[in-house]
C-alpha cells in the first residue's frame, strides 16, 4: 500500500484537481503516519490493541429479560 501510494503521488498523471487534492491529502497523511513502520511495529501495535480489547470488563447483559421474552414463544 505504501509503495502504491508513493507511486500515485509522484505520477505526472495525478493532476491537482479538487477531487485529487482531497485524495492526495489523505495519502500524505497515511504516508506520514506509516512511513517508517516495519512489520514488527505493525504486529506489536495490533497485539497492544488486542490486549486492550481483552482487558476490557465484560458488558453488563441482563439475560433474565431476554429469557422471559423467549419463554413465552415457541419457535
């Protein structure tokens, strides 16, 4: 993705129309953020995100209401 984005930015056919300027800004922002990241960095950040999700407390779900609702119906 990074190589493709660089190639797109440098191509001469990518003229500065209003539509392309918006796309160009997004590409530049993406490149600045991920330019120097390696596969290891990406794996570590994904692992951190997974750990955050797993460490979140479980959401309070009231199953008694659901069971009362479904007990009245025969599916």
